[in-house]
C-alpha cells in the first residue's frame, strides 16, 4: 500500500507515527475538511445515542481530520471510512482537543475504544485489529454514553446502517 492511500494519523500495523519501516507518514498537504453532516447512532446498553458526523472518506479528508479545531460539540464527530478493513493507528499531531477514538469493525460493531487521547501527541493509538472505520468524538463522550466494545454503530457505510 502506498503512502498516498493512508489516512491522516492512520498507519498500518498499529505502531507509532515515527519513521518505522512499513509505516507511512501522513501527507503534509493541508486539505479542506469535509463539512456535510450525516446521521450516526451508537446502540449502547443504555439505548441509542445520535450524532451528526462528518465523513472522511478520501485521502484529503482523512489527512486533515479534526486537526486545528479548538472545539467539538458533544453531538458531533468525524467518521473515518477506510472502505476495507485494516489495522490502523492514529496520532494526535496538530489536534488541540482530546478525542475518544472508536474503532469499528466491518459489521458495524465496536472493536475497541481509545478514551481521552492526548492532544498534540505523536504516539500511535492502535485499533487492536482490522477496522472499517474510526469514529472520533470529543474526549470523554464514549464513557458518558456508555459505549463499549461490541456495541453497534449505525451509519450508511455499515450493514443494516
């Protein structure tokens, strides 16, 4: 896989963003972030929770992600769609706010959650296995709603979404 096909902050093999053989460095090009919002819900044991998300489905949108933003509303997020399942790791370079990263399998079930990530960190945050997508929410939101691995995410990219 070439560097141009890897997303912002996402890397194969779940390792850090440093120059490690087999890993890509994110594009330095600044791309316009997607602004259209789409509905997404997480079905937790407490019931469904609705969000409006931007979808980062291409290299440019994934390269920019939520970098440089100063805030994120509790009912908003960004969904990174990789189209095919793969192990990924994200970093927080140029990301000013703490995020929860929800790693979602191809079937729409949550594989893992990285909670309250450290702003501006270049340490890799791995998915823990192959995922179709990653949902970024404001830090602490996953715990507030009771999201856990195994919960279902409903969105048009997942079966029964």
